[in-house]
């Protein structure tokens, strides 16, 4: 009976979330309720809660998590500076003359925006407003256009610097240390956010190549779905057709400043995020897109997102503490150990659960609720923490696209013209979901796609 309580806790919190209550308070409220009932019945030792203040203090003073508001600030500032608009116009003029060229332009710009901002919602909305009308006007198939924008908009989930990777890196580092302590290693190693960034580079680029290959195949096999564009007509539609060099240099400089400083060992992810925030502000200022009103809007948006993230993290800390107090980690470990196939089956089950939860929960909730529970057990079974982190990130990215609850679908639906049906969006993302599942299978079969570059750079 006692072994069922942790599983019941998890089921109850999922039920409360489905009712629409705020995530942070759902996690903390469910945990406190179970702790109160357990204390009254003698099933839970309330002394365990004495560790809560130190946990919360450690969360609020965590230097790694300081990267979150800085990356959010950078992304919101870039969204206001029209960098994406100028870059998309230039790429469209460059590639639009070829079959499938507009779709490839959207993918390349989405990749650069992902490496510049790391915010999925902002990228999908920006690309939907800027490129979707042009693609539809130039004869692109509605489903192909919608699917391309949704899929490329979610690249910010896997291509560093990604807020998802920052949060995953912090959680996995704690899980990795806990796994080593459980195995009797009292000088545990750690895995950093920078390690996860490096591990995600090859899978992220591979995913972009697979997207472009699919669009090229559609253009060859179904030319009417992705026709070439008359660049003279395209120029008439584009009011601000900046030069390719002038549009490409600013985001590339910012990417080099942020990622280059991390990969070169010159800065931690938090320090690089600060460089990115300052760089984005300078770019906005240079384009005369910065004012007191705009700066106030950027700061307000950054504060809202940051408060949401940290409130969820506090609620998740309370939940995980009570969960472990009931012996939930031991229950999960026993369940995984008893599975036929060992670590392979356990990993597969976890990936399926994360994929399904991605229908109803944001990546932040899944990172803070599910990963601390299953992470230490899977890592104790011998999985590489970098590989596991990238697998989870790609998995969550896939759930962003999956109907009917994929967040990217909602973002695009909110800015799409009335002529685009919801079913068109669903049909368009289906091939990209298959592509991402293929990438997951490749990473599972060849873990070296994730672990090779970190080993080559850092040993």
C-alpha cells in the first residue's frame, strides 16, 4: 500500500493540472496535502520538510539558472529589433528562385533564430507573421507552409543556446550527482549546461538537414506544392529588402559571441547569456528599434517568464522532496529494475511517458517534475547524462508539434489567416513529427551522435 502512494501523488498532480490550475501551485499544493495526510496517519515523517528552506535557497542562488532571465531578455529584445524580418527577406530573395526555396529559407532563418533566441513561442509567432502570408501568396501548399513554420519554430528547443537545455542541464546535474551518491560514490562528477549545449549541436544540425532534405524532395516530387518564385514580384512585396550580408552578419555575430565563448571555454553559459543580452540590446539600438517604452515591455516580459519558471521550480522542489520522503525514488527504481530488457525498456517507457505528457504539459513542467524522478534511476543504470538530456529535449520538441495539443500548433493558429484551417496545420506537421522520431531512433542507435563532440572537446 505504501509503495502506491508516490504513484498516486504523480497521478493526482497530473489530474489537478488537467483541471487547469497553475502548475507551481498544483505541484506544491499536492505535495503539502499528501505530507499533511501522511503526517496525521504516521506514513510520512514531517522532519523531512526541514530540508526545504536549504533547497529553496540553493535554487534562488543557483548561478546556472541565472542564464534563464538573460536568455529570455535576449530573445525578446531580438524579437523587437526586426532582425528576423530582414534576414527572412534576404534569404527569400536568395533562394526563392529555386523550387522549394522559400521553405528552405524559412528553415535556415528558423535555425539562426533558434541559435539566437532559444524561445519557441517567439520564433513560431514571428515566422508565422512574416513568412506564412508570402508562402501562401506565392502558391505554396497550405499544409506544407504551416508545417514548415511550426517545425522550424521548435528548433529553439534543441539548438543551443536553448532555455530548455539550460533547465535540463541543471536538473540532470543534480540527478547525476544523486545517482552517483546512491551508487556509493561520494565525490560525484557533474554535467554542465555547456556539456549539454555541445552535445546538442550535431543532433540539431542533423535535424535541420533532414528538414531541408524533406522540403527538397517535396519540391522535386510535387512541384506545385513548393513552386519557385519570381524574385521581381517578391521584391515588390518586400518593403525592406536589406542586403544578405547586412542581414546575416548581426545574428551570426551574436551566435558567435554566445556559443563561441561557451565552446571556447571563455565563459560559462550564464556569462555568455549576459553577453547575449547586452549584444541584443546593442543590435536593437543600432537599428533604432530601442526606446524607453520598448525596453519597459522587454523587461516586463522577461520578468513574467522568469517568475513563472522559478515558481514552477519552487513547487517542483516541494513535490520532489515529499515524493522522496514517501520512498518514491526507491519505488521507481524497483519498477525499472523489474522490467524485462533492463535499461533499454526503462528508457523506452520513460520516453513514451514524456512524449505523452508533452501533449498537456509545457517542457518546463516536465523538466522539473518528471526528470528529477526518473533521472537518478536511469543514470544509475548506466546512461550517459548528456545523451539522456538531448534525447529528452528532442522528445519534448516532438511533443510541441503533435496534435491536438502541440504548443507550436496553438502559436501558429493564433497568428494564421482565416483561410488556413486547423486540419491544414495538423497535416503539415505530420511529416516533421516522423522526421523527429527518426532522429530519436538514430540517437538511440548511435549515441555517439550526441556524445562524440563533448568527448572530443572536453574528454
